[in-house]
């Protein structure tokens, strides 16, 4: 799910199994209409997804990527119980502070049999994020948190579901 908060052009990167984009990714989202009223969950902005034109050696057009040197995954801080432990059917949470680096946050959870069905990443402002997920079976999971192409400190995390 993706709810843009303002009109404009956004780049949406979808990756699976590592650094590889899925077919058509990154997508360019052109958001039109009016701003979303966050107090009324029934209002939505519209968006259209089209595969973007790729430039040689890059997943994004040059203007969409952070400049080299702006991004430093080692400066990203994470904390919370969801980084190491979760319980079947219960929401697990953790926070990520990316305020000292510029890039995009990528999060995925892979379990004993299949990936987690839904991972919610909520931007709280000032490059502060809250991440939540619900796991449906017991076992050992791998939680990957990347800032751009690089793992943040501690990632990949091992999450145990007793």
C-alpha cells in the first residue's frame, strides 16, 4: 500500500531476493489531484505507475538518485523489540532513524517458508520511520533493513518467533 501525501512525481523501487529490481521497477508514480486529508481515511490520492526509462548502469534517472557521499548506511540507527523477537499473529515494531544520511529505506522479512505478507514502513517526518509487521508462523526469520543498497548496522537481523 502506498498513500502519497502530496502531488508530484515519485520513484518506487520494488526489489526481491537482494539487489535486483522486479520487472518494470523502478516505477515512476505521477500523483495528481488534491492533498490527502489524513484525518479522513476514506480520501485517497490517485497515482499512475509506468515503467521508467533506465539509464545505462543505473536503476534510476540520475536526478532521482542521491549524490554519492550523501548516503551512509552506517549512520542509520534502529531500535525496538521487533529487531529480534516477534510472536505469531501479533504486531512487531521497531524504529529507524535515518536523519544523518540521505537515501531510501528498504525493509523485508523472510521466514521459514515464505516472506512476510506485509511490512508497513511509516515515515514520521525528518527521516524517522516506524516499521511494523505481523508473522503467521513460528520459526526463525531474517529481517533485512537497507539504506539504499547497503545494510544498516546489525542487518540482517535474526528474528525468533517462539
